[in-house]
């Protein structure tokens, strides 16, 4: 069975989704239409991939053969467009972050449940080869008691990036480096280290002329007693430096670097296994850009879930976890205080 996808939003990330879905690269998935409020942008993408284009979401969702909608609009609009798609009976794939406000995420989850459709949140870095090796090692208990988890996002986004669209770097529709660029890495940190107990964060707008932050640091305490560090900036110059994660435990250490969490730098354990040398030799990938190769694996996972009615690795509830953590980081930045998880936002400006 082949599932037809409509892209809602034809901006920067849509190019990646369209290339995969229209090229036949994803078995069981195809591109059937594209939608954007900007008719010129929709037409350009539609004509490039020889599919219908429109400025009407309803018309796009009504395209013959449409089973699912990929929501690629500005983050602050994700909830509106996801709910429209769900109410039209379409499965929903939504780019990160799934929403900017927790109540919006809850509405998305409820709408998909009520409509009996699946909700997939795009966290493609979970499918990176070295990341999957790390996850399996953790599940096997090879690192033992966890001690410290660190993510570093040192990317370059100059003013021209933010000037591409009026919504970039705004509180209402985008958020800053934590909500946008580092959201994948924050998700990986929580996925590896477990539930977060509290956070304390600071931020600045160092180089970009935007409402939100381009640089942030944070410390975390996990419920298992481990500590965590987040370092994120789009003010690296003159080009991207790294997107990395390191996990330290009582019986091992793993570090994944590269500019897209793609290079296995450290793989060492107190109790080596026969397959470790092969993992060190073949555990890295070299993606062409910061998106990596994960979108392909992600769509293959979506198709598998739809075909076999399997649970999504990153469904609405899983996507909500990292949004709650990001919201707590912004609450801490705004209040200057340590913030426990399971909080009610008072100062957080994200999505407002």
C-alpha cells in the first residue's frame, strides 16, 4: 500500500521532505500535493516535483490519494494546521517542535485521538546510526549508573537566515535556539538520560537582531540523580561547528559529534564486547547537511507504523515531553530561578 502525503508549508525544511517523498526513495510513501499561503512558493515546489499545488489547506487535504499531512509551517501554527488535518481524517506528521505551548500540544493530541488518526512528531536524529548504537547500549545497561549528559549545538545562523521570513526568531511563531535548532538535541538528551526533575537556564541575544535568544546555557537535574548540560547557540562564526551529545556512566562513556550528531567520537566501556570494534569503525555517517539522513529513516518508520498499526517512536505524548522541558528552560530564563518540571508557565513567552 502506498500512502499519499500532502505538505502543508513550503519553506526551507519542506525542500527536504519533498525530495524524499517525490523521488520514490521512501517505499510506500509518495507526494500528492503541496500547500502554502504564499502561492509563488507553493507553485515553485509543486512544479519542481510535478504535483498539484494550492494555497488552500482544505483543497490540499482533499487531493485524491491523500492519507497524511506533513505540517511544515512556522512552529506557532503547527497546532492549528495539525488539528485541521486530523479533523479531515488525515494522519499527521509534524516537524519539531510539535507546538510552542503545552496547551496547544494537548489539543493536537486530543484532536488526533478523537479522529482516530496517528500523530508523528519529527525527531529524525533519533534514527542516526551512532545515536541508535548509543540507545541500544543504554537499554542493555552497558553504561551503568548515569552520571552526566551533555548536548552542544554550535551552529551558524546569520542575520540573512532570520530575515528570510518575518516569523523567524519571534516569540509567537518560532522561539529561539532552544525551541528551534536545539530541540532535536534536547529531545535526545532526555531520551537518553530519563525524566528531568528541574532546570536552571540563562540566555542572551548575542549577534542576531531577533526577539528571542540566539545563545543559551542550562543545567539539569534528572530524576535518577544524574546531571545534564545544554549549550546552544546560532552565533557560531563563520560556519557550523558541531551538534553533539555525550553520555557518561559508571561503566562507560559515549560521545557523538559531527555537525549533525553523526560522528561516533568515543565508544568505551569497562566491559568491552566483540562488536565494539565494528561499531567504532562503522558507527559514523557523513550527512550532506544539518538535517542528516534521519528524515528517510523517519518516514520509513511512519510508513511501517501505518501499515502494521504499530506505535510511533515519537508520538504526540513523546513529543510533548521535550516541549515541556523547553518550556521549563524558557520559564527559568524569564524568572531567573530554578524551575521544576510539571510546572505551570507564568513567565515563559514562548508561543505568546
